[in-house]
């Protein structure tokens, strides 16, 4: 196998799928050169991420001054907290809510049987089937 340096970068970015990850990890276990490349890339990434963020002076790049885009961080924390709160409310409501009363078939019959017998919508429907010979004049 050739040395997959582009796969090492993709691995660090979390872009590899299961089979590619497995193959790369097997290669790293047997190849000292690629293992050293992985460690070096991790050190470089860590060093770059530890650099301070500098603000550009106004007017240095005119296109950058036109629009200020706010960065929203930790949005996932708020979504998770809201989901946990909803789950907690549902759990408490299910514990506090009394169970519904049990209804037997006799109760249903006595409640709705008389109503159904008086309601014209529950009567048997009359079906008229036209005969082809009678429709002609």
C-alpha cells in the first residue's frame, strides 16, 4: 500500500467512512512513517488552533468591513437543554396524570346504544341499483 497522506488529513477532519477508517488505522499500526506523519499533523493543527485570533485594522481589506457576521457558538448546548426540559416535563406529566377510568363494553352499550338507535344516520341505508333496461326510454 502506498502511504496515504491525504487520508490522514481526511481522518483528522472526520471525513472518512467506516471502511476507509479501518484500512487507515491498520496501515498506521504497521507503518512508522505514516504514524509519524499523523503525529506531526496533529501537532501542527494544535499549534495553529492555539494561535490568537487577530482583528484586521479597518480599511485593510475593504470587502471585510462591509458585513459583520456574528458567530453563534454552543447552539447545540441550548438545543440539548431545551430537549431535556421538554423530556422532563413529559415525564413529570406522565407521573402526575391519573390513569383514565376503565370502561367496560356494557358501559359503552348503555351510553351509545340508545343514541345510535334514535339517530337516523345509524339506520340501514337504502341502496338503489339502476337496471340498464329501465333507464332507456
